[in-house]
C-alpha cells in the first residue's frame, strides 16, 4: 500500500557517548542524569520503551531534523543507559506511544509542515496511514502532546 510506514528510533550510536560524560560536562550541554522514579514517565527514544523505575537516563535537548527546515527545534528527550536501538517492523507501533496523547507533525521533502494533529495514542496507526495518503508527505514527527517532547520519526515505506 502507498501509506505504509516505519517508525525509526534514534540510533544508539548518536547518544551512547553521553553516558561517558561526567555531571559537569553534561551540565555544559544542558543535560542531566536522572534516576527513573515512575513508569510510565521516562520514554526512551532509543529503545522506544518506557524506562524502568531505578534505571539511569539522560535528559537532554535533541533536534530530530536531518534536513534544513524552519521547523527545526530542540526538544527534551530521555535515553536509557545501554539501550538498544529499536527496530520496528512496517506499520508497527511501540507501546510507549499508545498510552499518551500524541502530536503528529507531517513534513514534505523540503521540511515544510503539511499537516499536524493531536490524537489519542491508541489511534496512532490509523492517523499515520491517513496522513501518508498525501503523497507529498515524506516523514512525520511524533511528539508527546502535553510536554511537546519529540518521540520518533515515521518514514513512508514502499
């Protein structure tokens, strides 16, 4: 189908170096180590799972765009120590998205937003497929609606 999609996690190679930094070096980049105190509450953008109580995570700002766009922005995200990059199948939705209100932001190949909507997390798959009916939409960013934190990118697949 023309509206199949694949959710992509942040690759662990882009963030694992953060766990080698001390608190002072993290502070220089406005990042901080935290211990998870509640589940859900600390969604990891590498594993695409909610971190477990007692786990160590790093909170830092992340820009998910890999193209120039007026919509580029830093977003606070959590990553778990030793997280493995989630590899989801076509049209697969991770559980961490399903129990939060989500904001979907759809972009074309120029990084221009073509559509945006706030949805119940249980409806992510339906809305992604609907958005990808527009052939001009190349990718979608999913954010937690309340805090506005980036979760993951969704790409169109053949």
